[in-house]
C-alpha cells in the first residue's frame, strides 16, 4: 500500500496571555506547521513544556521568530535551547530577532559555561517594513513593523506555491514509485516502464491556493498593516483590552478588540484569531462578542488550539 504524505498548514497556539501568565493561559508562543516544516513564533515562559504537553517535537523546529524583547515573548527561549542541547541536537537552529537578543543568549550560555552541540545562527530583524527575512522555494517570511512601546515586529508567512494533490487510486493503478511522489506534486508527468507518458492531470488534482498567515504581535492600531496583510487566510492580532480601555491600550502600545476586528475587516482577511489578553479578564466571551460585532469570523486563542487552514 502506497503511503501518501499529508500536505498541511496548521497553527498550534501554545500560549495566549499577555505579560502575566495565568494557570490556564501561558505567555505568547505559537507553532506553525507548513508541510512538516515547523516554525516557532515567540517563545514565552514555559513554551518547551507546552510543546511536550501537545506532543510536538521541538527538535523538529529549525526556525524561531521572536517579535520583540518583552519577557513574555522570549523568556522561554534559553530553556528551549538548553533542552535541545541536552537532548543531543546537532542540526543548526536559526533565530530571527532584534540584535539585542543575541547578546542576551550569549551571556546566558557563557554564564552557564555551555558550549552548544549544534550551530546557532542569529538573524537580525530589519527596521524596514515588509522586508523578506526568509525565503526558499516553498515559503517566504516577511517582517511587519508594528507600533509598540519598544521595537516590535509581526511576521507574514506565505507559501510560494501550492503543490498538487495526489490521487491515490491513480498512483497505485499506474504503479508510480514512492520516490516520484514529490515530482508529481510539483507537476511532472510519469513515464511508466513501457515508456508511456501518463499525464500529471490523471495522477493529481489541483490544490487550494497557497496559504498566507499573518502574526501581529504587540501593537496599537496601525492602519498601514491593512495593505500588507490584505486577504490573508488567517490573521492573529493581539487584543489585550476591551474597547472601554482604549485609552489604556494606546498608552501601553496595545490594541483593543475593536482595533483587531477593524484591521481584519478592512484587510478582508478570511479569519481572525485574537489573543494576548490582559490577566484582568477571567472570562473571554465578552472579548469575543465585542470582536464579532465588527468581524464575525473571529475566534479566541486558547492554549492547545489547533487551526488547520484547510478547514477555514
């Protein structure tokens, strides 16, 4: 029986609280799975425990994106790096963050006399809006400058192309070997043992359009984001406060539910997730209701929430 790998684009919420964690809301961290490539977005305190809790292998993470240097977005990083080291990791790890984070991590490693088993590369986030910070044949990641109390970035993840779907019954009928599956997904025809060309359209079907995910970390309302994240499949936008605390939100460089919903509506995104809730909110239904008044397809981030973009 031929095994066909599943093409996926899924987001797992590991933490959704603001600066102070609660017993059921960890600080910000998310894991994005793009066709079995794993990208960690922010790394608040306890992130490695959350990865274990949801049975997600952190050794498969090769790229980490840190939005800014408030502790609730990176205090879990050194612990994660240390565990990777202690568990014998030897493949390289790439961290995208503002330059000061390299100094912080280097000092922590030096103080503990730790020489990592694996290469650790830091990539400085540019202070240029919309600049591409990672790109290969499958994915492009761009920097989104936000409006917070310190330097802060969001990230736009875009599939470069959407591979074709394998028609399992046809692949088995024509005895296509497993090692040719990827070439079929990329649009190649199959030449059988008798030299007959089997058209790709017989063996595969068209997939959905390439997915796009925008992560907007701590920020006050920023209208220039609208064009940059226009029509993304999924938007995560912080909503630290309800609208009655809009003055407080502006003073601290944060957004309200109305701010997040307005950005989503104006950008015509398909679906919105809000998070980074102030610990003053014990129950989140009111935040969701206020958001849905403006943008109905809104959802609450919660620990362990998994969003499969195929389901949107």
